[in-house]
C-alpha cells in the first residue's frame, strides 16, 4: 500500500530549509568581490558577494557593521565570516555576515590559524614529543641563507661564547616560492649525514609574507620527523611561525638560538624559560580550541534565538521601504513629465487660471501622496512592533521571569510525579539560572 506523502506549505518548506542551512553552515569564511552595495536608513548593509562564476546575496545587520572599521565599496575584494540563512518571504538563500575585512593579509592569517589547528590536532605541537638539547654539543648545524644577517649573528655569538664549537652551514633560500622545499631538503640532508648534534633553523625578521615559507605544512612534518633536535629562530621576538610551534625549541632570534646551543652558565635558566614558553603556547592553544568550541555552541544557540525572526521582519521592512521610495519617485517623475507636456500647451493658450488650478491640484496630489507614504510606513512599523511584542510574549524567558520554572529529568520535561524515581537528579530552569536537586521522597 502506498504511504501517504507529507504535503508542505511554501512557508513551512522555506522555514525548514532555513533551519537546515543555519544548522549545517553555522560559521564559514569566504572571499569575494562586493557589488550592489546598499545601506538603507535602518543601518543594515545589503550587497552581493561574487567571483568569476557565481554570486550570493549577503546581509550584515547594523549591530555587526557598527563594530567594523571597514566600510565596503562596490568592486572591492573582501574576506567575510558569515553563516548561511534563507530569506523566507522570497525563498532566497543568503549570507548573514558577522565580520568583514579587506582580502589579503587577513587571508594569510586565516590560513595560518587553520594550519595551526590542524597540526595541533595531529599532535605535532605536543611537548612530550619534543627532544631536549644534548648535554654535550660539539657540532652545530645552521640552515639559513649563507649571505643573510642571521648566519653572521649566529657566528658572532658562538665565537664569543663557545669558540670551540664547529659550525656546519646548510645554505638554503629563506624567502620565496621554492624556499620551503630547500629548507626541507637541508633538514633531510643533515639527518642523512648525522654529523651535527643540533640544528638551528631560521632567518632574520620580515613581514608575514616574507616569513611565509616557515609556515608550510610539509616543512612542519620535516621538522617533526627530524632525529636531530631543531631550534627554530625565525624573525624577531614578536614573529611567530608554524616552525616555532613544531620545533623542539623556539628561540626569539637567531642570536638567541646561538646562545641556547652554546654551553653557558645560563643554560638551565634558558631551559626553564623554554619550558615556560612551551607551557604558555600549549595553554594558548588550549584556550583557542576552547574558544572555538564555545563559538560553535554559541552559533547553535543563535539558531533558535527570536532575533532571527526580528531580523527577517527588519529585512522585509527595509525591502518594502525601498520599494515604496522607488514607487514614489516613479509617481513624481510621471507627474513631472505630464506637467512638462501640458505646460507648453497652456502657455500657447495662456490659460493662467487653469495653470493656477493645475498647480494647486499638483500640490494637493503631492501632499496626499506624502500622507499615504507616511500612513504606509506607520502601518508597517506598527505591524513590526506587534509582531515583536507577540514574539516576546511567547518567549520561554518571559514566562520564567514571572516566577515560573521548568523541571526536567534527563532532558525530558516533567509534568507528573510518575515521571520521577527516587535518587533521580532533576534540573530546574529558572529565569536567571539552573537548580539541580535529587528526589528523596515521592508523594
């Protein structure tokens, strides 16, 4: 027997599709070009984000764009963080933009953070897997540019602190498209020869783009797989790369790396500082991961927030307002064209009285049109206020604020003592928090 298929209304279908999109695309980052940018009096932003082959509509609510120091213009390339939603009245899916910035260095930072999270999840930053420096260091390998200032700084420090150490240079490019592969090859070569006790990998300071080869994923794996301890010394103290996180020890500068590998009375102190730095990086990474989890939970909570309905109504009101403004403008233009057409005829016959009367009629029509526009806008605003009031009156938070509470047992709402048993832990939701209790008697 053929099963009865569910019949949807268009409104119900659009609503379920919106929930599906918002649940599965709670937060994403994408690049594109701005076009059709509109900023109505409501303060919201509406625009189209496109590339060479496709486009998507986008909206950025006033509360989010007020916090942005960047105001987009048509034709600009931008990077946005947004969630996907559906504008139910038209059935159009769109982006709800939460952050926007010019494309460029922001994309590099996002790629850096994404790779950092990936490698952390794979365990490449684990302190337990990092090698300690040998207690006795006789030969130091240096992987850097032979003509760079970093190598000269390393030699200067080693000559002053430990002139007996032998230094072997593995020259490599430290900037450019092929630099990461040369660095990988030199790490592998040093491990094959097994002729040094420790490796210093680094270069002097520079921009994020200059240091980008030290953020390459394959270089991270090569550092992690090295049997020889590696000290990462990339840039200045404020510069941080993926190589710093993966390396056995991170030095603030090439000179600092030379001090770390050379025997000195400050060796133990430097080790303690390195362990402290590792702990700080591990704790920072942990906080970052927890922050991402919190953001995911927050996005999930936002899916069910009444604000979505208000945003839909606000967007609809903006759309109606803009349509009304265009209709008024067309009406005025039509009246003006008609007046321009009649004026020469009137002037030929010099009907001054009729002209005066026509001017009075035109003023009357204009005043009536403005009154109609004002009434229409007031009606829309009243409708929106009534809708918001109804939505607020049905909110569970409003009910809780009047002194009511909701008690649940293992996630299920209790409406009878039969739903409880002795020793059950019950959760009571109040307006300002939760109370957890245990059943000790049922009557």
